[in-house]
């Protein structure tokens, strides 16, 4: 019998606000290492999601893995104001 090994993917970001579905703040715990605040926007600059990410990781992961499915086309990070990436 051949064993199948599944690798668990560790998420390096957490969505804390869902603004597109009018849910608002999500009741989630943000890991201590996730200190970089970000938000995902559509092509009209409407904010769909906000969250936190581990610095120095794949900066586009939230956009690629979550935002693209909702039509998000842009990602901004907080650095004394919102900065385009």
C-alpha cells in the first residue's frame, strides 16, 4: 500500500475585514508574526479586504489567492499611509 503525504500549506496572511460581502470585521486571531497591514482593491480603487501579512513573504499572495477570485486587481501596504505595491 502506497502512503500519500499531504503537505499543509502555512498561510502567511490573515484576512481581518471583508468589505465586499458587507460582513465587516472578521472574528479572527492574527498571528504575532503577521505585522504588515495590507488591503486588496478592485480596479475602481474600492477596498474589498483588509488584513495582516508576515513581512518578507510572498507579498502578492493575498491578491493571488483571495483577491483575484473577487476581482481585486491591486494591493496596498500600510507604511505611514497606504502605499501601492
